[in-house]
């Protein structure tokens, strides 16, 4: 298990991508993290995955050509469905390094 300080630093360098906000909000959040840390992790699941890819690409191509994709992790999570059963939801973690 992670220690509290490891978990805190991980949460400060992670941007959770949802579907509510525009791409630029997440890009600015990622750039803010990169001002204070060497890496930022973009996390998304389900329909927000394509938005996470857009955020990574806009951050890399429009704002800093020094930012590289250092790691991509794909996974599947079991989520409870409304009818009580469970369903699989795809997840992605994109790690950007400055």
C-alpha cells in the first residue's frame, strides 16, 4: 500500500477527466500540475476516454513541444449498473512528462 505522502503527491499530479467541462479546462489543469511537478497523469473512464486523449494532444501540440507521453495504461473496472448487476467500464491513464 502507498503511504499517505505518496498518495497525496499522486493525487496532486492526477487530473481526472470527466465529460462536464471543455477540453481547455483540463489542459489548463494539466499545465498547472506540470508547473509544479515533472509528470501529470490524466485519468478517464468510459466515454471520457476520447476527451482525455484530446487533452493530452492539445497539451503536447499547442502548449509545449517538450511534453512527451511517457506511459499509457489501459484497464477495465467493474461498475455497478442501475439494475444491480455489474458492467465493465474501460479506463485509461495517460502520463505526460515535461
